[in-house]
C-alpha cells in the first residue's frame, strides 16, 4: 500500500474561507476617559496577507516580528487562546504560513509601564561551532541545554543569539528544529529562497535517500537486532501542568500522525546499554525519544520519557562508577540534503560531545 502523504506544503488552514469584515457600530459616543491623561485609542483587529518574504515562516516568528515591543510571552498567550486565526481557522505557534494566507491579529495593547514590567532580557550575542557555511547556508553544532528559539518559558535561543552576534545578516532563519536537550547539527538559511527549498526537501518522500537526519542515541538494555523500523503513530498533547508531551497511539486513532524511525545497532555494552543510529523518516515532536521508549529501550538521561531513577544515578556518577553524565544521550550527528543553489549532495557530520564520548569509554571499561 502506498505511503500516506505525511505533510502538506501549505499552512494547516490554507484554503479556508476568510472572515468577512467586521462592521463597526455607529452612532455611539466615545467613552469619556477615566483618570488623568488622554485615553489611548482602542487597538483594532488587523488582517494581514502573507507576502513572499514571510512565506514558509512559523506563525510565532511572524507575529514576534510584526508585534515589535510586545513580549513573547504575550504573543504565545494570544496564539494559545485562539485569538490569532489563519484563514479563519485556529492555528498553532508552529503553523507554517503560505503565500497569500490571511492572518487575523487580535487587538494588542501595551503601555510603557506594562512593557517595562514584562520586558524580557535581550539575547546576548553568541556564536556557535560552525560545521559549514557559505552565502546561503549555516550549519552549527548546537550544545545540549540550549533552546533553538525563544518561546513559552524561554526568553531566547540559538536563533536570537546568532542574530545579535551577526547584526549585518539581513536574513537568518531556522530550517528545522531539535530539542533543547539534544545536541548536534542545526541548519539555518541565510536567504529566503534557500529556506523554502530546504524545508521542501525536509518533507518526507518515500525512497528519498538524499535527505535524512541521523541521531546517535544510547538506550537502556539490549536493542533487538531485528527491530529496524518503528512505524507507530504519535499524538502530541499537554499534560496537567501544561507541558508538551507526546505518546504513541493506535493506527485507528484519528489524533495520531504517522511516524517512522529507522534504527541500526552501532555498539553494544553487554545487555545493559546499546548505542543506536536513529534516522528520521518523519519529523514529529520528540519522535525518536517516544519511539525508543515505546519499544522498552528509553534514551539514557531522558527525564521526560526515560527512567528518572537511572537519570539521577548517572548524574551522581553512581550508575557508571567514576563517570557523571548529566544530559540526555541524543546527538544529531549526521545531516544529508541537496544544496539549494548548486544542487550538490551535502553530508554534514558532528562528532559526539566530549561528555558523551567519556560515558561510552567508561561503559566499555565496565562491560569488558
């Protein structure tokens, strides 16, 4: 049976009927201001058509640029509340905007005092280890523990810091994302045309081996040699604390999205641990973490889907004597794609961080 189409090239509400204009009430006298000073005019709803320079951009990034001076926390709040609409439909922060989409932006009122109270610290300029760079691309080796962008609870990330470090850059956008806890290769575009071309490449296609993301993952236990493909749908939700989580669901579950991970055993450490190569054929949130945990072999150090007791023991240096490991062992080690200008096949690699390599050496010593 042919593989179902996994992603759309348009935003998730493209093609819906656009809101009809709101007719303002007439004949009403404006309310008399209360308190000292003139009243500020009431902010109005804006409907903005997505132009070429914003096509392919995430909704949250589009609004942050549009609503200059409005704290990011407030931007994410209005998105979550459903006040922001794309082509009349509700849209999430990660919605990709398409050329011609209409974005409804709700009234947003700020004052000098409110801005002062909610002001977020500006991102400090920071460069990251460069794996590859030319006129249109930038690939870096992201450290674990650094978010790729600001958002709920995060003031800034890699993209904000790089923009501050490179004020001369007219355009700099993330091509894809990796978790805050994950280290490794992260690709950015320095031109809009490159961004659109690369994001199109990243959309899964059956049999396409020229594009792929491979991660090194250390998991608990002995991974079965014959388990090479995990094809299990995933569903994203918020837990009771409002934190994002992902779980596996049955094929028949309408909330599930097909998710495929290819797995290869690279190295075994007795029956205690296995080092894997996990290659994404789809790009769902927390996909590798949830898929591996679903098979009973959670990633070492994963505090969301793994063994928390083991995570604490590793951090204290007890699980592997003489070696403390305080991160999640998931590293984006290889990225394959086609250069958007030259058409040349590109394969970028990032070595394991020093702490990850030390843990493997310590496991070698204890399992011989």
